[in-house]
């Protein structure tokens, strides 16, 4: 996968992204709860898109910084959340000047070609015992069907929860693994 292609793909979708977003509030609450999103936590939302989860972070009393590779997604997020810090950049290589208590990668993981590099970089931005979460608000099967269309050239298959936990284990103590008909989530604390 070429990062330029990924950025261009999401640039094309930015204008209608919010209209096409499907939310399952129960699943989102599970993800946020198990992801350690609570009052006073500084959250880094990786591949934040238009800021879909920003209101959820704010309602829990968390502070959020977003990063996305798509300039148009970032622009849309900044319009919706003018006071938020939102960075246009590549989370695999960006040097974050601050530390976070939680990193959330929501509905975006298949678009990262090098998970090992991503996890290595993100582990550096977490405080001691900070939590990294990879989550999707749909099942592995539903996500595969969704990405089989126009996203097939900018997506990789979602690994099994066990395989993702294994990849993450170099930097994180994984203690949450969920893959069912409603959601996918793998989460752990920084070693």
C-alpha cells in the first residue's frame, strides 16, 4: 500500500464521511471503557478522520489530540472542533512532542501497512502504563466485506485478535481481546 494513495482515498471521502458513519453506541462505550478513556486522560486519536470520536472523549472528560494522514479529513475535523489539536501527518513516523495516557486507533487499522513500526512509534508517545487500543465498530467479517470494494487497494485484512496481540506484545501487555459479531478490539498497556 502506498501512503499517498491512502491519503488521496480518504481526501476523496472526507466531504461525506460523517454522513456515512454508522455508530453502535453500546460498542463505542465498550471500546472507550476498556480503552481507558476517562476524565483527565490525554488521548491520541490515530487516523482520527473528521473527529468521529471526539464528542465521546469530551463527554468522558478526556483531552484529545488527533492525527490523520488525509489533509481533507483534518480540515473537516478542524472545522467541527476548532479548539482541538489536530495534526496532518503519518502516525508511523511522526514525532509527537507530548505524552498521552491513551492511544486509540478506531476503524482505521487495516490502512497501516507496517503495524510493527506503528506500534513502536506510538509506544514512545505513551506515558508509563499508558494504553493503546485497536478497535473496530464491526466484526472482522463485516469489515472484510466493507473493504472488498473501493477500499481494497488501501486496506490490508484485519489480523485475528490473537495475531494482533502477538504483534503488539513487543511493546504492550495485551489484556483485552474481543472479536465477535459486533466489534473487534485488542488493547494493552505499555511495557
